[in-house]
C-alpha cells in the first residue's frame, strides 16, 4: 500500500543518501550559532536577525526555482528540447536579476531599516557589519537555489 520506504530516500550521483548534506548544513549552522553566542548577546541578536533575513530571501529564490521546475516539466512533456534550453537559460537569467535585486534591496533595506528589528544601538551597529555578507551573497545564493531546482527538476524526468 505505501510502497518501499527505501525508495523515498533521495540519492545523489554517487548513490549516497542526501541526508548527509542536511546533516552537514545543521552542523555548519550550529557552529555559526556557537561562535556568535561566544561573543555575547549583542552579536547573537544581530546574527539571528541577519540569518532570518537571509533565510527569508532564500525562500524567494526557492520560489523561483519551483516555478522554473514547473516550466521545465511542461516543456519536457511536449518533448521540445529547444524550448528546454531556452526555458533553462531564461530562468537562470531571472535568477541573476532576482539576486541582484535582492542584493540592492537588502543592502539599502538592512542599512536603513534595521531599526525595524530592534532599538538597541549596539545590535544595529553589529547588523551593519553583517549587511555586506547578507546582501553580497544574494546573487550567488539565488543562482544556487535556482540551478539546483532546475537540476532536480530535469533529473527527475525520464527521457526516452
């Protein structure tokens, strides 16, 4: 009735379970939280604000990736390989535009709007130190999310 549970586990190109990637992400985030907490409450508060803003923008990038998967599935179903290439290129172009837009928006928004999250001057000052990292990684982050989404979308479709 429910099928084989082992078939639900996703595997990468070498046959390893994808859960090892999740584990490494959890370890990396735990390490970052530990480092921030060693610097006190101010650094921890600024880290959490920057991390939550970064995660929120990652969801926007993921939304574009999901839309790209839907477009690719539609074109794959029609077996139009030229449109597959055009659609892939267009979605990646939109990822660059979204990434650059998010970079500009976050650079200005977090610099001038960090008072929305806190009134503590020390936390705001620490947030200002993190703005280049949060804003500067948006284009790369968006491209990574969209490319990964397209790759997974195309990898799950059987051609033939």
